[in-house]
């Protein structure tokens, strides 16, 4: 599966993110090395993540409680 390039962040918890609009999947790379796909995430949530001043807080409040995930690695 080909993914779009990662958007890298200066964050203490989220290292990078990418979004597959065809699959509606948000891929997050955590600072510790974990890689997760969050499923059925609307594109607007990815856009909001990119604009969020705190990436970790956004993920904890707006992504984790609402979207299921798969561990990639």
C-alpha cells in the first residue's frame, strides 16, 4: 500500500502523521516508534490535527476516544 508522505511535527508525543483519503485512514507515528492506523477518520480531522497547537492533546481528545485503530508496528 502506498502512503502519502508523512507530515513531521515538533511534538513530544506525535512524531508524524499521514492520511489516506481513499481508505479514510489516519496513520500516526508516535515518538516512541509505534505506528498506528486510525480507521474511518474524516479528512477534516486530519486537517484539524495539522492546525492543532498541541498534536498530542488533539489526538487524545479528538481521535483516540472516537476511532478504532490497528497497530501497524
